């Protein structure tokens, strides 16, 4: 089994900021997209995205257990991802469950991740 290698989005975004500051900041749509990519570029969040791709809608406790992290850690990352619409929160009684949105961004991200990681 090959090791999972993810593209360093944070490095890419810093490079774009340095070389294209006017273009990057003059277009709000690109600014929002860059923020989503920065959020998704965190290793733990990529693991969450992969987990949800493989398992579908899951509650915070299931995600935490599946990834071997605390519920507080999983919840924090999911809230950050929810703000950038990388996940969709669904209330199930007292529990909050998350699923991946059906968007062009998520479809593209899924293709990219699946091409570089064995899910």
C-alpha cells in the first residue's frame, strides 16, 4: 500500500498571495475559493473529507471514533469546515451529523483526493 500524499494547498496559497496579490484580492469569488482550499488543506480535515467520502453521513462521535481523535477535536474541525461549506451539518435529535455537499468544488476535490489517495 502506497503512503497517502496530499498536495500542500497552504504553500500554494501563500505563493499565490506573494506573486498575484492584486488579482487574488480583486476577485471575491477567487478569494472565497482560496479560503475553502486553505481550510480543506489541513491534514486532519482532509482525513475527515476522505472518511465522509467513504462512509457517507456520520455523526461527530462516529467521525471521531473512526479517525481516532477526540470528539472535541473532530467537532472543532467540522465546525470550521461547515463555515466554508465543505461539509453540511444535519441535526438528528440531539446529535449533529455531517455529510459532504453536492457541489462542483466538492466533486473536483473528491477527484483530486481520489487520484492521490487510496480510499
